C-alpha cells in the first residue's frame, strides 16, 4: 500500500466517486418512482395546481424516451465512478487495486445506487415523482439526441426479430389495469363485493350488447290493436308495466308503444271532456295514443344505447336481428341494473336472485337466469361468451336439448336438468365440483 498516493488528486477522485454515487441514486430512484407512480393520482394533483405532478405526467407520456434517458445517465455515472475507483485504488494498492475496486464499487452501487433509492422511491412513488420530474425533463432534453439514436437502433434490432413496439400501447391497457385494481382490492378486502359489481358493471357497458340483457320476445307483454277497448283497458290496468307494445295480426307486426299515462289521458278526455259520453269509450283508438316504435339492432352496445336513450328522452326500445325480426325489448332501467343491481318498485315481483343451497349441495336455478346474474350473485366465473342464460350454456355445451334428469359436468360445475317445457329448459340444479 503506497500512502504517498493519498494526495489532493486522490481525495478529489474520492469526492467525485461520492458525487457520482449520489447521481446514480438519483437516476435509479427517479426511474422507479416515475414508472411506479399512479397517473391517476398524478392527474388529481395536477388538477389541484401541482406543477411537479404536471411535469411528471409530461415525463411519463413517453416512457420509452424517459427510460432511455435515465438508463443512459445511470450507466454513464456508474461506469465513470467504477473507472475512477479503479484508477485511485490501483495507485494505492497496485495491481490488486482492480479487484478491490470491483468489490467496493459493486457493493456501493448495489446499496447506495440501486437498492436504497429504489426502495424509498417505490414506497413514495408519487411524492418522489413530483420532486424529480422537473430535473428529469432537463435530463431528457440534454440526452435527447443520443436517446433518439439509441431508440432507433433498438427498434431496428427488435424488428429483425419480428417484435413491434407500440409506444401508445399502455393506453389500450388502461381498462385492464382498472379492472385488475378493482379485483385486487376486492380480494384484499378493501373493496366490497357490492361496490366491485357496480364498478365492473359500469366498465363492462362498452363491451356488452343489448341482446345479452334484453327481455326475450317470448316474455314481452303486448296489446292487440284489434282487441276491444274494455279488454285493452283491463290489460293495461292489470299489467305491472307502464309501456306496452301494440301489434296487429302478428306479434312481429309492432305498430307502436302505448304508455299507460297517455291511455289514461285519452280515456279521461272521452269520459270527462267537454263532449263526454260513456258510449264514446267504445270508439277508443289505441293507435291514436301509441308512440312510434323505436327499433335498434341487437349488436348495439349498452354504453351506446344508454346515450341514445338519454338523447332521445325515451326509455324503451325494441330489439331486432339482422333480418329485422323482433328479438326482444330493452329499457333504460335494464341497463342501469347492470351497474347498480336490481331496481324494484311496488309493482315488481319479489326478486328471487338469492339462491339457497339444498342438503345435497345443489342450487336450484331458473333456466332463463343470465349467466352474468348468476356469476354476480354467487361470485362464480362461468363463461358467457357463447350463451347469455344458464340454460343456453347447458345446451351449448351439451350440443343438444337435454331431457329432464340428464346431468353434465363442465367448467368446474355439475348441471342437472330439473325441469323442461317443450324445447325450453326451465330449471336446473347447479353444484360446484
């Protein structure tokens, strides 16, 4: 060991190494904080006037350029510090100084240049991001020419191997990130099942179509335009619906939609108007008070249809297929129920969505119950890609219309047909395997 080497030059070199380690910690911590920070939280801070959060959002808009600049700066200071340490320790210890410098700098860089700053940064991602972002913007501008060349070279090499980079790809994964965060919050107990279902229901509106939640045409209550006024009034008063489609000759021939309040106004004008005559009720024309029917294709998304309902100031639409044949109907309430759950009023039948488990472990499920409702009620994950109802799922998987008593096992569940009417499965026994 040559103590004569401990001159001013040696101590200046040591000071430079310490400064480079601080810069290494800055680059490492900044990279971790900016990549781990929630853009949602940064946006909320920016909206409140935080200039640091605004800078952080600007930096993370181009992750590829940001990471390139930070890695370039980090590698430059790490390599420089290692070179200076090797030169200084070689003067002090001779040839063995190379090995000593390698060990010492590896330990220092690992602890003070990597682990320590990254641990702190990931624990305080948003706070660190807002502090370092203005400086990182300067670093990006300084290294921009070199980063541009490096990025072009990297993309060229990746292209040779058939890998295509999409700098805007993170925007496409935003919805999946939100869904994953909600699911993670629910599994951790931070988000209740009811809240999770509402949030997931709102997110799913853009991916689901009206034919998945519509009321099937076999369940639609309709008014025959050729029926007597007395029969029409009796039917409207007995119905639990305020809007009823009006048809003539065939249920496929929908002529309009009558609202109970409009019908009441017409009856009131006939019986209590200036020319009131009880016999005038026989001349009641249901089509006179019926609104023009509103038809929509079955491929319309729920999000788009909700906007159309609000725009048209109507709550009722008839769903048709690609051939124009009536498939069912959908209301604004049906769409809202996908978010908030069942909306019941004094005229609705008591909901039966709560399924009770029998002694043998089976749940008795209505065949017309949608798979989505069953999944939400029981917290299951049955697929609903090929069928909307539980009965439809069984028919799809069985590739046949099963008879009563037949049982099948798929997707981790056992399904047994408990009731069948004509070609329709009415009840099923479902049991998780």
